[in-house]
C-alpha cells in the first residue's frame, strides 16, 4: 500500500512537471527559431537586384552613363543609332579640347597640322554615321569621331547604356574572383546586387578594406566584393593601345633670341617714319609695324602695309612681323571681335587677307594683337589662332601672339594652346597701372613682370616666350581731393621732366625701379622710371627663365637712348 501511495504521488508530480517541461521546451524551440531566423536575416546573402538605371542616373531611354577611369560622371552621353555621343563641353573637359563647333554656320572643325577637318552638323560622314549633331543649344560629338583625333579608348555597353572611357595608363591593382559571387552596391551581404562575377574573372581593386573591397568590373560596374572572394592580387601597368599618334604642329622659331620692337603706324604716310625711328636703335632684329586691323563685323581687314617698307627693313637685316589688331576701328565702325571670330567664313576672310598681303609685301611673319577678346569669345579666338597658324606654317611665316600678363581674368586666351600652335607667345609685360587707374603705381614693377613670366612658362616652352618691356612710364598726379590722373611718356621724356623740375630719384627695391615724387601746385606727382637700371633688372629675370626673346613698346619712346639697347644686346648675346 505504501508503494502505491508513493507511485501515486510521483505520478501526480510528473503530471505537474511535464506541462512545465513542455512549455519550457516550446519556449526554447520558439526562441531558437527566432534566433535562427534573426541570424539568417542578419547574415544571409540578399538576392535583391539594384535599380541599375537609378545607379547610373539614367532618366531617358537614350541616356548613357559615362564611366571615366573607373569614376561614374554626373554628365550623361546619348545613344543614337548605335553610337555614343558626348556634349562638346564634356569632350573638351575629359578627352580633347581642340574640337570647335561653329554654331552660326553649323560646322564641327578640327585643325590638323596641314588641314582643317570640317564636318557639317547633322550630316552623315563618309564613315556612315553622324559625326556631330545639335540639340537645343548644345552640340554632341560621336565618340567614334572624337577617337580618330584623340588619345583614349572607349567601350560601349547597353542594358543599361554605359560607356567606359580610358585616358590614364598607370599602375593598378587587380585581383581574381575565387568563387562565383555578387558585386554589391555597398559593402555588406544585405546590400543590393549590381552584377554577378564568375570564378576566374579579374577585377580592378579600387580600395581595400577589412572584409569588403571596392572593385570595378571590366564592364563598368563599381561596387563591393567580399575580400574572401578575391585572390591572386597583382599590381599591373595598363597597356596603352589607342592607335593615336600625336600630331606634330611644328615650330618656326629662330635659333637665336628675338629682339622685336613695335612701330606704331596709324596711316600709310606713317611708313615713311621708319628710318627716323630707327636712329640710335641697335640690336633689334624684328620690326613689327601696326599695319592691319579688323574694319567691320564681316571680316574685312584694312591694310596700310608697304612693300617698300619691307624692302627697306630687309636691307637693314631686319625681319618684318606685321601686326593685326582688333581695336583700332572699334569706336567708329562698331567692330565686335566675337562677331567676326565666331563665323568660320569671316575668320577665313581675315586669314586670306593677311596671307594675300604677305605675298604682296613679302613680310616674314604675323603678330596678332587682339585685346578685346571676351571670355565668351575665347573658343572662337583660339580657333582663329589655330587656323591662322596652319596657313602661316604652310607659307613659312612666323606667327607670334600678344597677351596681357597672365592672370585668371584672361585665361580664356588659352596660352598653352597658343604655345602649341604659334611660334612665339609674347607677354605684354606692362600696364600694371594704366590710364584710368584709381591709384598711382608702376607700369611694370619687377615682381609683376616676373610673376607673369613664371606663370607663362608653366604652360608654354620658355624658348617660345617673349617678354615685352615698356619704353615708357607714367607721370602721376594726385590732387588734394585724391583724384588720380596720369599721362604716358617715353623714358627720355620722363627723365627730362624730373631734371627740369630739379627732382632727384632713388632706387626702389620693391619695384625694381628708380622712384621720384614731389608736390606741384598742391598735387602729389609720382614717377616710377623705366631706364637702363630697371630694364637690366627685368632682363636678369628673363635670363633666369631662359626666354626666347625680348620685345619693346614702342620705337620712338626710346629717344635714341643707346644705353637701353646695349643692355638688351647683352641679353641677346648671352
């Protein structure tokens, strides 16, 4: 009986425990399931595909992503008839800035050493596709056409549209995919899939991290792959095979230093002053008479050139580089430089006139002095220089181009391209302070001159750079109310002015010039002299940078100061 009672109690206890155990087991199973689900959700690989149109920023059917050297650009190309087109600005920024579009006459132009390639916008080329077309106010160029004249490779893919551009051939890190895997938008197994890569594929490794590396696939996807899926890391040098050969635009530079001086002539009768202004002038080997100027907005060029002048100069052993400007007739004829240069036919008329005059008169070169080129006209201007250079080169004429001292405000004059196309790039190293300036100052302080030279030789070979010196200065007057006025005078006139007023001057290290000041009728008079000493200081800078020559503005301002020419002669002989 006692055993039965014990068994009964045990059974009752078990009946109480079993439900508890079942409940605990169920809780454990649920908890384990939840944990497993949590772990699965957290660590399992997502199979969600990324929206590739959103990834590449493609909004329209024809939009084409641009991947430049493994960077996805904000700019988009256009897919049209199986060809990829980039807008002109993108072509300039990333591939080749020598392409020029004439929006007035609907032409795409490219200047080669001996010809100008010209393709009408919207017309099918001899290659069977449209080389360029205009949409709105933008021109689009076919990459197939751009590549004919440029140093890059490209590969076009569709679904989604994307084009891979290569312009750099540097060392790069690569790795092999060790197992079929996904390239994901971000580092992490839950990130969306961009594309799949197979075992044995090679990818570029753009950035190594702890567990995920940023990679670029051969077909233009840039995302993340687990480091454990990468093997056989290598450093490789990309093989350059674009088929491009850099054109040689040549150079008609001399094997001696140039000493050019400008002869300002405003009418045909002024040609007769040539012998007189050369009195006392020595060592000049190039004379540049101001003979040509834009006359109207149709491309007409007025000429006061003289064959007799050229013959006389040649008899003296001088070359003649005839000057053409864009400002002489601005006030009375309303000439607008961009209105002329933005039309291919008008540029051609200007160039044809200059070439015809060169043949008639027999001068040796052209000196371009366009000082009214706005930023908007920069591309038109440099295209004019390219086309003019080609014609000068074919005729053995020297082309020199005048420039303000290089600054950010005039960077649209494209000095680097000038240095490729032209024979000489001239810095007009003066007018640091000019007529109308609100403060008195030097026309050409030493620091101003050196800064201009230094900036120019960064982009133009020094043998092609000529620095122009002023043979003048300004006499500055500041009245009691602070109003500043000035007058430009030749260097001898300035010296005589100080002598007549019994004013002494002293050397100013800051400007590299002799400086004088005095009061006259209550006005402060200031003069920063140009003389043998200041010219010698500037020449020293020019020697340091090994420039190709010197120029002076202008004949007649020197007043026969032979010491000036002897200082310059020493530079030429060095």
